[in-house]
């Protein structure tokens, strides 16, 4: 029975992972000559939540967005979070948590010495509800800085689902 369910899911999703509670997109927007904002955006399905990078490390896994600096791409500052968060006392971890339950963008400003340039990075996160958390997941991404079109990693197209 379990094998037939897995086969059915594979037939619908073409062997890819079924849609998860968090869908990721990776884009860039030019701001001034040579400077771009790279957006790592999560859309979150209710009742799931994604914990802020500003959450206490003693609590649920804070989301981390790590960018790779290169000879052609310089990071300007640290990623900023754009979204409406909620703060709540977590009785299990006994810490104040900050989380998003509809969407958030992690925005990194970069300077590119040449164009097109490629920004690479990794987002590390755990999707949680009030009662459970999925295993932490790491997604590698890359974005071309020559316009606003993201370039998904090989084998993936468009929106990432986890």
C-alpha cells in the first residue's frame, strides 16, 4: 500500500519532492550602477512558520541565509529581513521566539565588479507548526546579476518547494 502511494505521488510530481509548507524564490533587482539587492523570499503556508534569523539560538532553528563572496561579487552589509513577524514565548524552549507565518524576504545588497555576475548562497531553515518541526533543510541557490531573472540550480526551475 505504501509503495503504491509513493508511486502515485511520484507520478503527480514527476519524481520531485511534493510541495511543502515553504516555497522559496531567489531574485535580484538592480539599485544603482553595479549594486543589486538579492531577495531570498519564503512564502509560508498556514499553519507553518519560519523562524527569524533574529530568534534566540536556544530556541527553534533560526533561519540562516549565507551568501558566498567572490572575486566579482562583494557583499555590502548583512542580510536584512523584510516581513511582518510575530513574537511569542515558546513554552518548550523557554525563550522569546520571532517567526513569520505568511512570508518574508531576506535581502542582501551586493556590488558586482562585472556583469553578468553570479551570486551563490545557501538558506538553512526548519518549517514548524506549534506542535512539530520538520528536519532542518539547506537549499543552495544562485542568482545572475544582469537583470532581474533568477537562475535556479541545475535540475530545478522557478519556485523552490520544500
